[in-house]
C-alpha cells in the first residue's frame, strides 16, 4: 500500500510539472501594458467646438503592444467606411506591431467634400474668400489632435507622435492635413490614390492651390523638408473612375489619378527647387495595382514600419 502511494505521488508530481510546461508553451504571457486591448470602437465628442458632431473611433491594438508602440491614424474613403478600413488593416497591424486608429467622419455630421475632404476650412471650399474663412477651431482637421490625446489617455500610450495614412478621399484629407496643420505632432504622412490635389501654389486659388488659404510661404518651405509620401497604383488610370472630379482645375492636374499624382509630386518638387529648399517628399507607383485600398495600405505599412 505504501509503495502504491509513493508511486501515485511521483506520478502526480510528473503530471503537474508537465502541465506547467505546456501552459508556458501554449499560453505565452502577454506583454501589453495598455488599458485598451484588441479590436473595438468608442464615440469621441469631447472636443468642445465640434462636440455636437460626434466621431466614432475604430481601433485595433495588436497583441503585445506597449506604451511605446507606434500609432497610425487612417483616414477612410468617401464611403465613410472606417470600420471596414480598420478591419482590412488588422493583419498588417498585428504583423508590424503598430496601433491602428480610424476615426469615422460620418456623412451626417461631416457631409460632402467641404466638411470632409477639404476640412471645413471655408464655408464653401470651392468658392473661398477671406470673408468665408472659418475659424480654425471648427475645421474638421482640428479634431485630430484631440482624438490623439484622448486615445493616449484611454490607453496610457506614451508616444507623442503619430503617422497618417489616407486612401482616395482619405488621401485628400491626409495631404491637406499635412499642409494646414503644420504644428500637429505628425511624424510621417502617406497620401495614396487621391482623386485630385491642393497644389502648394499661391497663384492658384483654394481648393486647387493656396490662394486665399491660411498658410504662409515660410510654413510651406518647412513642409517641403518634412516626410510626405505620395502613392498611386500604376493602373489607376481610368478617367471615368467613380467620383473622380472633373473640373477645369482638376483636369489641369491630369485626367486620371496616376497623372494627377505625378503632377502633384513633380510640380511640388519644382516649387521647392525654386525656393531653394530641400525636398524630402517621396513618390511610389505600385506595379499592377489599380484603385486598391489593400495594395496601397500594404505598401504604406511597408514604407512606415
């Protein structure tokens, strides 16, 4: 009987040891030290000037993220599809260890291109004037930094900078945000497959240039030395693509997104050269890709992380 008990005790000890070993292998200890984890959303309405225009913020925090993880803010397209944009980039977030934040500017509160694409800088962005310049506090662009600060508070994120990526309509938002919020804590901006651009040209009126716009030559010279990347699918050449703007000013930039991306980048480089300042922007055409969020987002993440 005593021998039996001894054998059972040894067997039990071996089983416990085996289970502990398996637990370590099968359930690795999470390294995240953030208050939020995983995939989720919340409503942001604590920026007082736009408190009556709430924004649903979709996010994904990869497994193993920590307070020093990089953060990417993504501007969705004209479909106001923030959730879909986030979901399409979750695997990229996980495999590249960056935090994903996608605020949704709904057509209810931020209707049309005036309120979203052009940032509500003017009452009517297509017909700007000094008299119709909105106060900066109510620009759509002005809510991004408060969203960033709020997200940091919700997560205990320590980083003080973030990157920006926008595709299609979101690319319009991205490059205008780069221009008109020069004091934002943005590290790098990627504008992918924009339908048309605001040129850094004071001889052309907003929204196609800087005429009437609240920006100075001094600021522009500094922006040429910051990190903006223009991406376009090499096959994004359909002049009749859905929602592609065709006005005299837009068509001067080209008849499709590839022509317009090249026009924006090359003319901007020439303007920087004329000013005698460094030009740090980059250009990337994606082979065998059209107007494809998957291709541009994958390329953007490869360039950033």
